[in-house]
C-alpha cells in the first residue's frame, strides 16, 4: 500500500537561477536546456544548483537513462508520469505528463489524442505492458517475476531494451525523491508551454 506524501508549502532548497549559478552549474544548465530543447532551466535542476557535484551526477544519470537509448522517449516519459502519479509526486507527474503529451503524435495522429490517456485503445499493447511492469518494478520491486520479463520480450522488447525499461524504475524513484524532498513546484514556463 502506498502512503500519502506530505508536500511542503515551499521549496526546502534555494532555487539557483541561471544568472547566479557558478560556471560549472551554468554548463550543466546549458546542457540540460539544449538536450531537453527547453528555453529555461527546470526547477528540478535549480533546486540542486548549490551542489555542482550532485547536479552533475544526477543529470548524467537522467540523460543516460531517459534521453539516450533505444526505447522511445515518449514511453519513458509515460512510465515516469504513471509512477509519479501513483507515488503522489505532483511535480514529476505534471512535468512528465506535459512532456509525454507533447509527443502524442508519435503514437497517434488522431486529433486531440493525449499520450497520458493510458487506457486508450490507441496506446500500443507493448507500451501498456511496459508501463505496467516498470511501475511494478518501481513500486514493488520484490514482486517482479521471470514471467514479467518474458512478457516484455513477448511484446518485442530486446534484452537491451528490457534493461533500459527497468532502469526507468530506478530513475523515477530518484526523480520523485528529489522533487518531493525539495518541495519544488511545477515551473510556470512548463505549465504555460504549448507544444
């Protein structure tokens, strides 16, 4: 059973804005904005801006696990969206929901389709299976079975892709922990973005 998360009313960490960041942190911010194709720095990065070592390591993990690899980014975003919703991480659920919905046309060109409609018949069976099993891995790691891995292979995922999918379970827990512990709120720029 998942417990309710108490969300602080304000950020517990100072958000380091781009103009006040150290040169090392600015370089990480620049790489993140370029890689994510955003014209602003997300609060998730800014709440770590006082610690360049931590930020560098967390960005390297995020970039390698979420951005790089063979599994489509939209599927990875949907996994993070789903787990974050179930864990009660408002920041990650909203942010990754926005990112996933911005890529909806990679799944279906049907007008008004939103990728975050996880029960939609337009969402491929392979995506539904991956979302279900990686969510299980993130929330109830000990309950994974050999059959779960076989289900992913039956859906056409290679062994490399299965590892990549399971890495999302670890990534989303890190993302959720940092966002929840820090108490960050959704970026105004992201909330107002039109994709």
